[in-house]
C-alpha cells in the first residue's frame, strides 16, 4: 500500500477515488513516565519514553487507516495527515487520515 502526504504519486495516475479513510488510537500516559519527564525537565534532554509512545501511536493509526483503505479496495492513500486531540488530562488521540484511491502506472 502506497501512503503519501502529497496529492499525487510520481509515475502513477489516480483512476478511482474511494473516499476518506482514517485510523486512530487513544493513549494514556503512564504516571511513572510523568515522574521521569519531570526529572528530565530539570536536567534537560529528550523524554525517550514519550517519544517511543508517540511513534508507536502514529504507526498504529497508520496501520488502521491502511486497513480501512484496503477494505474499500484501495491500493494507495494520498493527502495523508495527522492530528492530535486531548481527550482528558492524561490521554490523547492520534488520528491519521487521507483519501483512499486506486492508482495505476503511467503509460
């Protein structure tokens, strides 16, 4: 499955637009990581635990979006975007969305 943030895919042409597809995940922070983050805030540096959690969340949201696109018969997703929203004090949603399409090689 091709997934891109652009409207077009070089060497391909869109032959059918199947519509909006999306995938999301909601993650809660782990209280222990908040403690580590507070310490790193004092000393400086990357909060590796949160970086890893967000990377995993993005991948899960992309996988779910691709699954929805495949169910529609797509072989690509264009104009992919990401957004986040706070659900509650300790939880956030990460959403991946785009347009499911069928593409063919240019001739």
